[in-house]
């Protein structure tokens, strides 16, 4: 119910996903029943795997997440999270308020045993492949332990879902030297060196798109700035390129000849390929789709989430977090009781 383009667009994306994916046994559509039924008719979605769960309220973009979830007890995101908590569903996907879904995951699902903070992991494309950036905005202030755990969770996701056999993990800093960074990154560096990671140390911003690293770790403040800068830069570059290519007839002819190359680049950078970002560290897969998602992005979100469930990402994260915490505790690092 939280998408920018209405319920019918979401349902059409669901219809496409179910046509392409036989692994999904049941799909709950949570929200206003009348709207959903109307959208099912309009899109011709008659798949027997679809079930409607009525929810009379929605957490809007203007709501304060914690307050809204407490007051709107029949919200669609709250009901969706409860389906996972009760074991009826393996995952929840939302197009709505990011804070709302993160809050629902935290308080209704709870964190995986040993995880002190959940995080948002964003997949960013580069020339030949892609990398995972985390945290992308959930935790503005972090402790070194949080970054170390983000590194573990990002490594698992990169290995199990993206297919990297031995993901290279780096901490985003202002220099590659071990001594560069602030207190947070310097301490996180020490922790990551003690873990069973393919840890390559510090990386800088210009390393992101050079295929030097597969998992980029930072706090949510830095990560969100990096993510939005990358998104806006991509839009600006395409806009400038388009303007320059139509300045005169010669350039227009060249642009026509290179049309397939430009289309290939656009496909490579298309955010709809992944459909959004997983929230890692919770008891149940949680996926945040873009609020502006259209049908193809919805289908992609369902595909990616189903893959993560099938690869038992949460179970692997749970095992590796326990192992990481044990190593850190043995090295004299204090692990909070909440973890």
C-alpha cells in the first residue's frame, strides 16, 4: 500500500513474479482488501498462491515510525511483519516508509541472536559486476562492533546471493593506509582483521568502481550519502551526455550508431534489476523496495528475496555472527548483552 504508483502496479509486479518463479508457494498481499481485489481483477492475476490479508491502516511517509506502529495497530507493514513472526511467511517486502519497515523488523521480528544492529544493504552496479554497500542509512551513529558485524553480514549476502566465492571486504575511509580514518573506522579495522573474512583493509571512494572490493562497510550516515551521490551522479551524467549528443547533426549520427552501447549501459545501471535493498540481521528476510517501483522492480524484489530465502541467508548469518562474536570475545572485545 505504500508505493507511489498505487496498488495495481504492485499487483501486476506480483503477477509477473509468480509467472516466472515456481519456488514461491504462497504470497500474501497485505493491505486494503477492496483495493487489492480490484487490482487483482484489473491485472488479471488469478494465481491460487495469492492470499489477501486485510489491513485497514498504512504507515505513511509523514509518520514517525515508532509512534505510527504503536498507534496504527492494523497497519499493512505491521501485519506483514507479524506474518513472518508467526511463521506463516518467510519474508516481508515493503515499498513504504523505510523507517517504518526497519522499526517493524526491529520490534516485531527482532534481531538474529548475536546481532547488535540490523542494517540496510544496497547493491551498486559497476563496469563488470556489482558490490554491496552497508549500512546504507539505517544507523546514523555506529560503534566499531556494528561495522564488524555489517562486514560479516555483507560477506554472507555477497557470497550466497551475488555468487562471489570469497568476497573482498573493505572499510570505507579517507586513505588505504592502516592508520587512516577516524576513531570508528580505525577500531572497526582492528576488529575485522580478527574475523574469518577476506578483509582487504581500508578503501577509498575512488576504489568503489574499480573492482577492488565486493563488500563496502561504513556507518549509515556515510553510506546514505555515498548511495544518493552515486544515484544523482548517474542521472546527471546521462543528462549531460544526452544534451551533448544532440548539439549538431554529426553528434546525432554518432549517437545513433552508438545507441546499443548506451542502452547496454543504461540496463547495467538500472536499479530495477534488484528492486531495492535487503535489511540484514533480522529474524526473517526483510526487503525494502523503492517507493517509486514499477512492475518490473516489484517482480525483481520478489525474485531477489525468494533467492535469499532459498539460500538460507539468515541461518548462515546467524552461524557466522556467533563465530565472529566468539572470536572477538576471546580477543578481549566486550560484546553487548543485547547481541
